[in-house]
C-alpha cells in the first residue's frame, strides 16, 4: 500500500514515520511504499493512507484518504497497533 | 579523465554516488537503486535552483534595506547558504558529510556515546559551513575534508550527549536523542525556564484557541513575515530607488512579489532537500543499525512537540516576540538580524516544550522568549566571524547555534596560526 507521511517540513519526523512504517510492513509481510511530505504539498496526492502526528493530523481535514493520527511518534508500539488495525479492517472490506 | 574530474566536481553527482553506494550496501532491488539514485540527483539540482531564487530575491531587498536604514540586514538560513556555495565547495561539503557520518559511526561504536546523528538537512548545512569557514582560513581540498569530517563526526555525538539529560526530562527515557544543531540553546533556555518557573502548572492544562493553527504552516507564516519586513523597509527607503528596483511597477506589487519569491525559493529548496534526504537518510539509518548495536538515533526537533502541544504554541509565539526585540537591539551591532522564521518556529516550539517540562507555564514562556532573543543576538554578534560576500551571498547568514559555537572555536583554534 502507498502511504503519505506528513510533518511540518516533510523530511524530519515524516521521514522517520515512513521508515518506521516500512519496517513494520516488512515484519508483517505488508508491502509499504510511500513518500514523506510537508503540510503544504500533500494535498491532491493519491495514497491509501495518510499518517501524521496528532498535532499535524488535526489540521488535515476534508481529506478523502483515511488519516492515522499518532499521539506519540516515538512510540513504535502505538504506530504498529494503529497501522495493523487499519490494515486488517481494510482487508475485510 | 576530464569527464571523471568534471563528474566528481558536480555536487549532484557526488551525492548521487553516495546514495548509489548506500542503496547497494543495503542490497536494495535494482529498480530501487536506480530510482533512489536519480531522485537524489534531481533533489540536489532542485536544491541548487532554490538557492538561486533565494539569493536573487535578496539582492534588491538588501539594496533597499541598506538604503533605508544604512545597515546590513540578514536572515539566518543555513540550507540556502550551503546550496549556494556548492558551485565552489561541493567536493569538500559532500565528503565532509560522508566521512563525518563514518566518524560518527566509529565514535558511537567505540565510546559510550551511542548517538547516530540522522537529521540530514543539518548534516548537509553544517558540512558546508565547515567547508566555508576552512576555505576562508585558506584551507581547502583534502586537508579541509579531513578537519571538517572530524569536527562533523565529533559534534554529531557530543551535542546529543550534552542534551540527553534534558531530553530524558521530556521523553522519560533514552530511546531517542536530540539531533539538531540548536539543541544546546534549547536545553539551556529550557533549564533557565525551569529555574524561574513552576513545574506544577503545566501548559497542557490550558485551553488554547486553534484560531492561529494556520500559522503552523511554514509557507503562510513566512509569507506574512516577509511581506511585513519588505514592506516596512520599502516605506523607509528612497522612493526613487524603490521605483528603479520595481521597474516602474506598483511598489505594493513589488513588495508582495519580492517577499513571495523569497518564500518560493525556500519552498523549492526544501523540496530538493526532501527528495535527496528521502533516499540518503534511510540508507544512513540502515548502515548504522548494522554497524552500531544499541545505537540511539539522534533525530530532528519536532519529535518533542507531541509531549506538550500547547507549549509549542506558547514557545513559538514567545520566540517570535524575543526575535523581534532582538531585531531592534541588533541594530546597535554591525548588522540587523531580521526575524528568521524557520529557526524561531522550530527552536521556539522546542524551547516551550523543554521549558514546560522543567518549569511549567512560566518556564515555557521564559524559555521561548529567551531563546528567540539570544538566538538572533548570537547571529548578530557572530556575524563578523565569517564574511560570505566572497561567494556572492548577501542578506543571509548561518542559523544553527551549535554550529555557530563550533565556528567560534574554529576561529580561536586558528588564531595561533594567524588564520
């Protein structure tokens, strides 16, 4: 699946989040590709999922793409749980 | 042969080659290697174009500012400087970036400081900064690369190590470290906020209006500040010069266009940074995980924002106020430091978080205010140390406090040699 991660600049925490999601994907055999973007340039992009810290996520509204809001971006468990939950829900549909 | 030397003196190709080697070392698939290498090269070329836009937009502005206030006005912005000197110092910059990282790995492997500095845009800008400072001391080529790489490698573990006791107060553990060339100023102001504040009253108990959240989008805030800065300058400048620079167009349109062009330059530059870091950093991270067991990644400043979201807003607003005060006070020195939004925003927000962790609301307010003021005053006072006009750069100066401290040490070390 294609994931967009978003942060203020588009190369700091968003890149960290994307790398984390890719290693989670590897662990669970889910192919994760995507790109890290800043708040001004993610709009209009196509993706299966947007992932961002809760501070950034709350400024993303009206997006057609589902948004995963991560409270603590340093908490690998939180990222993994939320990501897998999303993945499993969408698999069933 | 000429092709090879030309190839290696083109910065985009050197960085492309680094990405290529990194991707190969990580045994990525053929398509990933090709894609990653091309994106890195494109990213680097975009970065240089962005720097060109910034430098050009500041030429008329600098003329206007000098005419209006009879002073030099500068904005603190590292990456624009780093990208602008690539035409002359590309070899030094790229090799300091790479060898500095390898020295960082070595130090993390053999010492107790397990930090791996992974904030790529800062590794790039500091590599370029050391190349510039050494070049101006008359040192270049491989000697400069050797000295610069050692400085880069050593500072990559020392600054995170100095910050770690304070990071622990915010995050509660040692899982991540602070990899940002402003960390010292942030923990110092946070510590001061702790001394003068009251930890029991946290910023996070406050209800803060979300009305101003749109300002967290860098391009918006920067545009507003730049229009104000150019506008105020234009009011005080000679109308004749203004109409000459605007080519007879309406001064209002000229002000908006000059400010917007500067912001566009920053956005283009950041897009380039984004493209080449997206390839380089995962490669660096992968290599470090293989070589250094128990490595602690030293990461960019926003990782701390979620620990106290309200404190980031308070810290940033206070830093802007402190920065504007410093703009006026700095006019007493040799240079006026204009509100440098990116630095004030990212460091101010973190100062708020650190101030709050150690001293609550009052701590966050004091930390942000002191950070904004001291940050810009540091730039003003250090400005005479490095003259960038040799590279055709006017209106810009270095913006990373940690790196500025290192420049000072480099200049002191050079004194006995008359450099």
